[in-house]
């Protein structure tokens, strides 16, 4: 597991919520948007390389580069996740706790 990249990514999103858009990997202008977009950015991959080299397969990239399984990658990169939900998910991933369903995190994060 690439703990450093996961921690750096979530910390950036928490510190800069205005730059977070969980509905897109990269914004139209090419800036990172969602959790995986920021993880790619911090690992040196930009929007052009993303679309050219990995052809938009963000889940597979995340699984390989973050060192998490495909199921967890799918859960973390859901477009419906809020920042508080992502924080809870990342905590579980880093503690090597199996991720629950997104609605469980939504309930815990937002009551």
C-alpha cells in the first residue's frame, strides 16, 4: 500500500476543498479534481498523460498505484463521496479495515 500517496492526497483535499470535485478525475482545464486525479497529480501524471497512456481507466490505475484492491478503489472513487466520507474511507484503508458500503460512510459522516 502506498500510504504516503494516500495520506498526501486526502490531506490536500481536506486542506483545499474548493479544488475537490469527486465527479471528475480532471477538470476541463486539466487540473486534478477527484481523489484519484489528485493522487495522479502527486505521482507525476497529468491530464494529457492520463487520457493518452491509461485511456481513462482510473480505477485500475488507483488499484495498482495506491496498492488497494479494485473493490476499495471503486468505493473510494464513487462520484457521490463527500470529503468527510473520503476521510473515513481513507482511515479504514490505512488501518487495513475492509471498506463498507458508501451509504454507511454517508450515514457516519453526515448523520
